[in-house]
C-alpha cells in the first residue's frame, strides 16, 4: 500500500517543476502525512506481534519448567524401578 501511494504521488509530482514553492511544500507535507500514518500503523502492528510473541514465550517457558519438574520425577521413578 505504501509503495502504491508513493507511486501515485510521484506521478502527480512529475509536474512539480511548474509549481510554486508553497505548492511544493504542501505536496511534500501531504506525502509526509501519508507516510507517517502508514508508518504508525505498521509500528502498531509490530507492537501487537511482539506482544503475542512475548506471551507465547512466557507460556512455553512455564510449560518447560513444569515439564522439567515432571520429567525429573519421571526419571527418578524409572531409575528406582531399574535399580
């Protein structure tokens, strides 16, 4: 989406040589606003992805700790049976 918007604005900007300095500044600000909105949307999505990854890692960590305890108990039982 970002590249499409930029391409459209670039095509519109081809005639910028004939425009006044004020029009060029306004055009530049328009591009910046669009890019800023898209950047903030992407940052928000990345934050959500990081938050999900953190939760996944926490759950996996808790599961591994619980499994390690269970595995240790299981191995003790097996060793007692075979000894």
